[in-house]
């Protein structure tokens, strides 16, 4: 009995030392994990804010481009109406045999309409009017198309930036879950439950970091 008690007394300090060492290592791992997670949470929030700002800028630019496109469309509409009025006078003069007046009207054609009119005449007037010709591009048409395309592109960019901001916002929630699991692991009394929670938290943090590495960064 005395020999067995002596053996137990001899092994106890070593067992206690191993337990303290394991506890100390676990605490260090917890501190490192929680610190890194806190930093990554702040970074995710920062990125969500930055992409939210980019979204607002893109929406604003898309709206401005829509206004510009509308202005140029108005210019093209007015030019088309002017050309239609002049062309109507030319038709009347031609039908009434007023050739000199018709020639004078032709000299008053706008450059855009004159190109389409010449092509229409050279092609045997197959269309009902020169306005159907692809050469007819009244002033403002090209600009309206360019601004419309820019508006569409910036609107698409705004939606994309919004999604990027949402992705980073989701990461902040996931990192908060990692912190929650780490806190539970720190407060759990049993050694095995604490190790399980710490392992789950660590694996979850690694998985989230891998996902975050695929997201674009805005500085």
C-alpha cells in the first residue's frame, strides 16, 4: 500500500503539470484565434462599407448618364422633327413641279439628313422615305446611345458592388459566430467539450478566410 501511494504521489505532479500546460496552450490558441477573428471582422465591415460607397457612386453615375442620354434623345427628336418638316416641303414642291424650290429645299437639308437623302436617291428610293435609311443618324443619336450604354454599365456595376458589400456583411456575421464558439470554448469546464468547440471554431475561421480570399478588395 505504501509503495502504491508513493507511486501515485510521484505521478501526480507530472499529470498536473501536463494539465496546466495543455490549458495554457489552449488559452494561447483561443487568444490568437479571437484576436485574428476580431481583426478580420473589422476588415470585413470596412470592405462592406467601401463597396457600399462604390455602389452609391455607381448608382449616382448611372442616374446622371440617364439624364444625359435623355437630353441627347431630345436633341435627336428635335432634329428628326426638323428634317421631317423640311422633307415634307420637298415632297410637296416635287409633286407640284416646283423644281427650283425643291432644289432650294434640298440645299437646306441638315448634314445628317442629306447623307441619308443622297443614299436614298442613289438606291432608287426603295424605302418610303430617307428616314428609313441606316445612314440617317440625326444629331444626338450617337451620343444618346453612348450615354445609355454607360448608364446600363454603371447600373450593372452598382448591382455588382451591392452584392460584394452584402458578401462582406455576411462574413462579419460568420466571424461573429467564430467568436461566439471561441468564447464558449473558453468558458466550458470540461476539457473535451472545450477542445471540440475550439476545433470547430478554428476550422470555421479557416473556411471563412478561404472564402474571403476569393472576394475583391477595395482600399
